[in-house]
C-alpha cells in the first residue's frame, strides 16, 4: 500500500502530462481540419466564380441573339407591310 502511495504523485503527473499531449494532438487535428475546410471553401468559391462568369458570357450571347432576332422581326414586319400594301393596293 505504501508503494501505491509513493507512486501516486507520479501517476497523477503522468496522467496530467498524458492529457496535455491528448489536448495538443486534438488541437493539431482541429487545425488540420480547419485547413482542409478552408481549402474546400476556397475551391467552392472558385467554382462559383467560374460558373457565374460562364453564366454572364452565356447571358451576353443570348442577349446578342435576341437582338438579332428583334432586328430580323422588324425586317420581316417591314417586308410584310410592303407586301400587304402592294397586294391590297392593287
């Protein structure tokens, strides 16, 4: 029993030291996870930025095509108007 009393302080110190090591390892793991998560977040931000850029380019192309369609419709209206004037006028 005296032996246990003699080694009890060393066991306590060892336990505290062990807990300190576990705490330090846990902090390191948390920092590693934070690093991975930040990398994923940045990757997602880049993906979103690329998608947004692609969308803007596509949107611009669509607007250009719609503008061309509007021009053609105006041309068709003008030609139809001339055609009806000639047909009805005769």
